[in-house]
C-alpha cells in the first residue's frame, strides 16, 4: 500500500470514529524479536484472553475501518479484517463477554455517560463497540481501570491498554501478551494497519488507559 493510500484509510477511519491506527512508525520495533530477546514461561499455558487474541494472528490480515451493518448480538465483520477494537471484541467474546451487546445495553440506559464525539442522539449497535473511547468508558464503568504506570511489571498478560498515537493523535487499543522482551516489557497483540500482530508497542506511544478484565 502506498503512503497516500494508507493515509486515506486513516482519514476515512477518523471520519467514522473507529480510527485506531496510523502507518507504523519506523522507530517502533515491529515483530516479536524486536530489539531484545523475547521470553515467556514455557511451562505455563497462555491466559485464555491472550490465547484468543493470538489466535487472530494470521487470520485477521487487513486493517479495514469501513462501517458495516452487523448482526446483533454477536455481530462481527469478516474475520480476515477489522480494526484495533475488533481484536479486543473477538478475544473477549471467546470468553463469553459480548462487548457489542453489553455496550449497547449500557448506552441505551446511560447514553450521556459516553463520549459525545460523533454527533449521535442514540446508540448504534453496529459501531459503538468498535470505537476506542466507548470501550474505555465501558471498562471504566466496570471498574477495570488500573493506575497509570511506566513500569513493565505493572502490566499483566491479558490487560487491555489504550494509547494516543504519537504524530496522528488517533486512539489505539491492544491486549498485553505473556511474551516479554529481555528487559521485562511485554509485547502487545493488536491491529495497527497490517492485521493482528504481536509486537513491541507498550511504551512506544503515550498510554491513556490501562484496564484489567476480571479473571
């Protein structure tokens, strides 16, 4: 994809309110190898949420922010595509939590508690759960929020992290992996323009949200 086409995708995503990516920053290591060796406790299975997110690697191959009419509940775009929020939605849905339904139900009763960024007067079950600010607000309302931290040890496998991307200012979200660099920094499972990947991203951009789903 050319640079022009990539930025057109970003502009389209921003207008739809589901943007959560930009062209990868060449200064950010991309790939499990990153700058330092990657390790994980080989004797222990990955936490279910991490395993569910990792199962999307190699299946979700495209970043596609197009607005799509979805079935309800349990609606999803085609597995080969999606945005950063879809990584979270799919992983949590595999654990029995349907964010499409839960966020829609919460917004029907508490619409004014959610960010008013899109000029809407009522919930839209096709898109609300695919917008990073709505995910963040719902996580906060469930009591999942964790203290801000710049220390790798404060991030557990299966935590959910949100960023404001340097340069573009777009919001992004991903799941903390159980694989860590040699210095202890965990990798992130996310979709930032190239489909679902497991990469060294945690401290590459300012963290604006840190959440821990209940076990």
